C-alpha cells in the first residue's frame, strides 16, 4: 500500500514538473517575440461592440481599418516632382533677339588737327577729301573704315580708343593723325554732325579787307572777298567783308550768313 502511494506521488510530481516547464517555456517565447497575450472569446464577449473591435484590432493589427480620409487627390495632368527639382518645372527661356540697337553716341575727334563732331555713318575729313567712314561709336572707342582702298598693312578698318591719338597710313602712302577727344550722348552730322564757325578777326591790309575764320577748330587766315575754302563743313565762299562794321558775309551751299568778329555759330 505504501509503495502504491509512493508511486502516485512520484507520478504527480513528474506531471507537475512537466506542466511547470511547459508554462515557463511558453512565457519565455512570448516575451522574446513580443506577441500579445491571447484574448479569449469569453473576454471579448464581456466587452462592448466598440471595445471589442478595438481589442481585436490591438490583438491583430491586420484587422485595423485604414484611414481613407488621409489620402489626397492627385491631378493626373501635374507631373510628379523630380529629385532635387523642388516639384517645379523649369521654364523654357524665350529666344532673344540678336539685333543690336543703333548707337546714339557721338564723338569729338581730330583729324590732322581739325576737330569734328561725328556719329556713326559720318565721313572724315570733311568735304570731298573724306577718306574714312565712322562705322561705330561706343563708350570707349570710335571705329573707322577706309572708304577707298585700305591701310598700308591691308586692313580696311581700325579703332581709336578714347583719349588716344594714332597715325594711320593708307596704301597710297598718305598718313593721317586721328585722335578721339570725347564721347557722349546725342549728335547728328552727315546726318547730324554739328559744325562750329567763328570769326577770329576782320582787318585791313594795304587797303584790302581780310578776315580770319575758324571752322571746326581749323583756322583759315587772311581770306579776301571772293575766296572759296574747303572745310569739314563743306565749301565756304567769302561774299563780303566790312571792316568798319567788323562783319563778314559767307555763303555755304544756298545759305548766306553774316557774322560779326568774335561771333561763334554752330550749324
């Protein structure tokens, strides 16, 4: 009898130890995997319908309903932003015109000591002696082109910087000293170049009336009535000289002017 009881006690201890070992193993596995505790049907049944839904969602995240109201609509005609582009398409640059506006600058230059106010298109020296055409005036230089022939080095055009004086020689051997004195707005000559004319003196010598005039900075001395001079303004004829009144009458083209000694006009 005692042996039978002892056998039962041993069996109970073995069964109890096996159950305890099984519980320990299950607890350790649950803690390692982070799996939630199982909610029994009885526990769920004791909750309200909303609470039960939340409990089931907590137990099984797959049962949680998606929040559809957080999705925004997408316009199919707006392209997706590219990486680094900030989502804004770069505008296509519009073609720009290659034409350049005509220069409105004028320059004061000297050719062999004679002053001229020139703009693009003017010719110097004045009158029929013109050898160069002004092809460009910028804020820093004036460009000239040989009208007939070329320079001795074969070039057809050259530039003279503001404040610079150069000597150019044509292929025929004739040289000109050209300098650029100033550059500024305005002008007109050939089409708009202004010319200055002044009477320096009106005198009499041996009974002959004489006049000295200056045209564009170049002096013409001891002119008599009937003399014709070629200037940067064109040909000028001395029509009359009045020593007593200190006046001189000149003709330029079809225009006749009477000037007093010391008077300066700009045409």
